[in-house]
C-alpha cells in the first residue's frame, strides 16, 4: 500500500524489521545484549501490522514496550498516548494481539504518565514527595467516590509505574468509603 506520510511510525527496532516481522543482525545483537527486549520486538511487530489499517499511527513513536506479568505496557513519545487510548478500534486490535495492554508516554510529568496509564480514570491531585535518595513517592487522589469496581487494577498501576519510572505510588479517593474520614456520616 502506498504510504502518503513522509514520516513512518518509529519503533525501538529498525522500521524495516518491524515491517517485515524479522530482526536484522544489528537488532538481534541489541536484543542479545539487553538494549532492547522481547516486548519491544513483539509490540513493534504488532503495531507495524496495524499501520495499514490505522494511518493515524504513522506519526507516533513507540519508545519502549514492557512486559509486566502477563500484560504489555506501550510507552509512546510525549503527547502521543491519547491518540492511541482514545481510538477504540486500535485499542481492541492491540488487545487482540497482545492481551491486556496499557498505554502511556515517556514524560517526566508524573501526572501525565499516570493519567494515560489509568485512562479513563480521572486524577484529582498528585502530591510528589522527594526522598533523600532521589526517589519519589507519589500520592495520587482519584476523583470521585471510593469503589472496588474500577475498570483498572490499581496494584498493577503501582507495579508498572515502579518498573518504568521508579516511583512509589499511594492511591486515595476523593471521597473515601472505608477510610477514617467516612466515619463522618454523609447526608447525600
Ligand atoms: Zn534492525
């Protein structure tokens, strides 16, 4: 198929390798010495296959992909994750190919990173505490009432964030149901 875009989706592996679904000797070496991972390769192959169907992906850059348990996490360039997350067809194709998929972007902005990862859950506030060793503790407050029926697993969010950014997260809800605060009877 003729490609109308000058820029082609970029991957952690060569564009050509991603297109044909085979690694060149150079990328094989990078895989062997740990510069890239099996997850990078797999996610690149899957995304390259989706390109013909979804030209919107053409302008994006997949920075890295991670395997966390049985899930895949795709890390796009800053500002790009929403384009993938908001496209239901792309998301369902990714899930078909990779199983449970998380999408976020490479950014130093903890809120941006988390909001994409947790999409469509809205965060009210983020408090960052810097520890003496340079690591960060993040308190993220989820908008709305506390519930056990969130569409995402918060423990998985913690695990993924720890692996990718090194940050520790504690979640709280705007309106707690089982917290100490809720001992104050709410009339509504
Ligand atoms: Zn290559």
